[in-house]
C-alpha cells in the first residue's frame, strides 16, 4: 500500500469513527460536536497535552518524584503521551456493597479480574481499595499504575451514615508500589471539616513520599436538593473543585454538572456573583463543565469526570460524558460500573469507546 492509499485509508477510518460517535450522541450530536464556547475562552486554559507535566506541573512545588509518578500515569495505556486520562475505578464494593456492585458480573468478586479489565481496556491506571490492589500487587504493580483509594463510605452500619472513613494509610500504598493515592471529601456534609483536615494531611504525606494525589470532590447534603439536585450544579461543584485544588490535589474527580444556580436556590447560603450566571456559564453542558475546569486553576489541576452508574444506554452516556469533558478542556474520564458490570469484552469495548473520543483529533476543545 503506497503513502497516498494509506493516507486515504486513515481519513476514511476517521470519518467512520466520527460517524459512530454521532450515532452514539444521537439528537445531541450537532449541539455537542459543533458548540462554540463564548464564556471562558479556551486560550485562558492550561489544556491537556503530551507536554503537560513539563509545561504546567514542573513549575509547581511538586517534587521530582511526584512529577515522575504523574508521568507514569500519563505515559501508560492507549492514551499514553496524549495528556488525557482513562482510569478504571473499582471501590464500589465498600460503599455500594460488594453484592450490589458485583452481582451483575460475579467475575469481579475476584480482584484480579479488575486488574485484567484495566490492562485489556488500555487504561492509564487502575484505582481501587487497599485490599483489591494489595491482593495482586506483586503480579501487577509494575504492569499498570496503581491508585489506592484510601477512604470510603461504609454502609453496613445501621442506620446508614454518609461519611468518608479512612481504611488505609499512605505508607501501605507506597509499600505496594502505588504511584498515587485517592480520597473522597463530601463537601457540604456535617463531617466535611474533619474530612478536609484528614485528607489534607494524607495528601501532604503522599507528596512527601513522591506519590500523586487525586481527590473525589463530591457534594453531600440533603439541603442541596430542592426543585433540582443542586449537588450537580456547576457553581457548587466548581467551588468543591476549588477547595480540592486548594489542598493540592493533582487531579480532581468530579461529577459532570447537569444544572446551575445552586447558590441562588439555597437560601442564606454562601456567596456568589451574578457574573457566574450571566457571563461565565450558559445552560450548555460544555459551558457548565468549563466552569468546573476554571475552578481547577484554569486546568492546572486536571479535571476528570466520573462515568456514573450503569444503565440501559451506557455506551451513549459514556460517549456523551467524554465529548463534554474533552470539549470543555477536561483531562479525561474515570469510569467504573459501566465497564465492570458487564462481560469483560464489552467492558473493554466501552473503555476504548471513551478513549477513542480523546484520540480523535477532529473532536476539539470548544
């Protein structure tokens, strides 16, 4: 095959992939793929790229060892060297119960299959509990970057409480060869003050040992639920992100916003500015997510959005979330249940569908 034929073949493949993505996005395809962002211009952002560590992270106070740990994550998997991330997270066995999480596909009661899915799926890293990763660490720690999720919401206690409790220590993650630790804070909850203080110390220790830090910046308070669930609003999730980067989280994990105006809907709560709603955001999901990126120091800390619960139309939902994240200036997706609650071949296909969106150069930052 000569060069002209190869070039023509690659062009056809790109067109075919673009058409596949359009089919997955359905009636939203044009709105999502052709949207122009007129709120915060992309030129103001520190966007993902193959040089992200050198261009953005290297001027920070992160040590050479932390930079090396981040680089290991960025260099691995199908998205290696692109600056984008595809991470498999499987810590649901604690919070959602192992039965509720793994009954749809009992293979994943075996921790090794979680690692196999991450590797076969071409992920940059796998995020899971101390127990899951520790049970197979000597076989896999050198094959895929480990992210140990240190705290969890445990729902076996009765009545149920909603709190993040530490199940593991930083040194345990370091000893098994992990390159990063993760933690969740329920911002807005009665326990958030304690969680912030605990996690701040954990992240400091992780950085001292040369590991990167990833923070699940979730909102949790029944008062946030009014006519809508404002724990998914752009203004409140954006502020949660800003608190996360204040604690020197290297990467922020956040649910994608579905609405806005949380500060306005909840009476006698916090402080906001009308400019957020009139100038810095619109109702378009890409613009709402861009506001989340802006609160991550304009992208100096990468924003990865969560994939959400599994359902009937997982491939379309995952593609939609990825397109919004990428076009908003985000750094990638961290998708678990959509992948592991199905046969491994389908799980691999779903993860690679997400990755294909970040590899597709025709899908650009809005």
